[in-house]
């Protein structure tokens, strides 16, 4: 389990127009992996704390991904 951040996904927003593939492509630390179909992603929990907070995932799917900084809650 990640100690510093949490990744929230809205599956219905990720299913739009190739957003799932884009998330997998843009993440430099490989947090996202292909899901059950081509319109979904899964999170690789072991990689979440490697997140560099680059915001590329949120730019790729602004309605589908939110990076929550647990230390700011």
C-alpha cells in the first residue's frame, strides 16, 4: 500500500476515447497496466509510491484520474 499518495480512478471517464491506453503510455513509473479490456486500466500498487507527481496522467485523463496526496489530507 502506498504511503504518500493514492490514485483515484473514474472508470467511466477512462473508458472514453482511448484514455486507458494513453494512461499506460504516459506514466514514467508504470503505475498503470492494461485492465480486463482495452477501455480499462489497473493500478500496479507496488509502483504507486514511485510517482513523481508529474501530472501526466491527470493531463491524459483529467476527468478519470486524480492523484491524492495523503500527507495533505
